[in-house]
């Protein structure tokens, strides 16, 4: 049995508390943006990659869209199903590895928000496998909307200071960050208290990407239009030109 990766153990019992973290509070505004990007076409089948506790899937489903949410964490999915049931929503929440999705040309759009799998993998190849796998799941003439960590940010700022300032009152804390210029990976120790009140500590590694890398990967996968913007929590907008001040970037790719 392979040793579990940090992102697998982190989400084992961290669904209730996850929903209260500051970085999960932008759902409504983010779904407003997604709706606009999809021209409010309710006939579309949308794939939510790394859906976690299903917050985007649930909000879009309430608005009349058909959603399938996939995640690696059974505990996150169980919480998502529970929330959907309370709202009487029919959403398919399935356990899948985003690197090996079983779908072929099935969806009209895909979303992958708040580091849903990509860019948490331990190698660049695995991160690329996620993009490849999502692309295979999409029909022709579709949109893939996702957010990821902006590699321009750590060149100018301390990731540790940013996380400390932006997670005041959060349960999750991040420390001992080291950013490797050769690999554009940030190594840190993430500490959380899980849903049972146990304190846990994880050695994490996350890959930050520069826009040209994202563009090149998506071009390789056959996307013909790739646009990248700054991603502001809960307030995605095409008016936000990506800068070195943006911790995350918003990517809109069409194939």
C-alpha cells in the first residue's frame, strides 16, 4: 500500500471545519461568474473537479444546472451528499482520482476551483495528468474554468505572511514556508484541527504556476482560446488583469 499523500490525509475528517474556513466563503460570487461565462445555459452538464464539500455544485444545482462532483476524499463527499440531500438536490457526487477520470466527451463545461486537486500533486506530470483527464471528459466547443496558484506572487511576496494575514480566525494555519525557485514549489507545514477536535500537522508541497506554463499546457491539450486573470475570492472578474499581487489566477480555456 502506498503511503498516503498529505492531501489525502488532510481531508479525511475535515469537512465541517473546511466549510468555515475563510477561503471557502466566496461561493455565491464565484457561481455568479460561472453562470455568466456559461451564458446561463441550464441545459449544460457541468463537471466539478475536486468538488470537496460540494459548495459550487450545490449552489449551481440550486440555480438549475446539472452537476457531477468528483473528489478523492470520501469524508468531503459524504458531507457534500448530506448537504445536497438537505436541499433536496439531485447531484452525483463520485469518488474519483482527478488524474484518472472515467469520462470521455461527457460534459459541456468543467470547473476546478480553490485548488481542487491541481496543483497539489507531488509531480508536475501528475498535475498535467489532471488537466489531461478533465480535457478528455469534455465535449468539443466547451469551457474549462479553474483557479490555481500564481507563480508570480511568491517572487515578490512571502507566502507565509500572506497566509497568516488572510486566515485570521481560520482553523487552518501555515508555517515554515520555503519557496523553491527551481521547481516553483512552496513547502510548508499546515496545521488544522479536524472535525473531531484532533490537531493535525502536515508537510505540504504546492506547485505555483506562471501564466505561460498554464498557456503552454492547455495549448498542448488542444485548447484554442486561453485567458488568464487575477482571481479575487468570491469576486471573479474579467476586468482583473493578473498581477504580482494576485495569490491565485483564474483560467478560462475553450476548446
